[in-house]
C-alpha cells in the first residue's frame, strides 16, 4: 500500500504529497485524502479494532517525480465527502449510504460514526486506492 502526507497545497485544484516514483506512484493512479475520526473498540473485549476513517477527497496523480507527486481532483466535479467504509456512512434517515435494503431495527441512541469532515490540510494522510 502506498501512503504519504500532503506537504503543500498549491491551490484549490492541486496538492503535493511526499510520495513519488520511488514509492511506486504512477501517473493516473487514484488516491484518497484521509481524515482519521475515532478509534473503534470491541465492546466485549475492549480490543482496539482500528480507526474509523473518512475520505476528504479523491485525487489523481498528475505529475510524478522521484520523491513527490502533484495530485488533482478526480473528474471535473467535486467528489462528495464520504466515509471510507460505506457500511459506516448514514444518510439523513439513518440508513447506510448506498443501501437498497430496509433499515435495521437499531437503537439510535447507540449510533456513532457520523462526524464533521474537515478541509484538506498540510500533513493529511494520502493513500492509494486499491481495487
């Protein structure tokens, strides 16, 4: 997995990360800018399972150099901000985004996962999209 950090914000249409050809980045590769949200723990064991992440933006590698890459937004429209795992994203009715099934009979007081997505900042994590 290729992962780095945003090192410069050029303008609203381009950012630079500290990963390049030496790290395996190729022109046209798709990446996501990540925001870490919460640590998710197993309520029974207390074991930390990982960190809930949200996608701030989807970007493409436009200009790859040995140790840095310039990225531009995917497509001509702004990509909506989504939680990395759609199973952890809810619409306004409380249903998972993209779900075509009926809602689960959940205790809404225990819902956790919706968080405010922040703007892209220097230091944010950028990670290749694995398909």
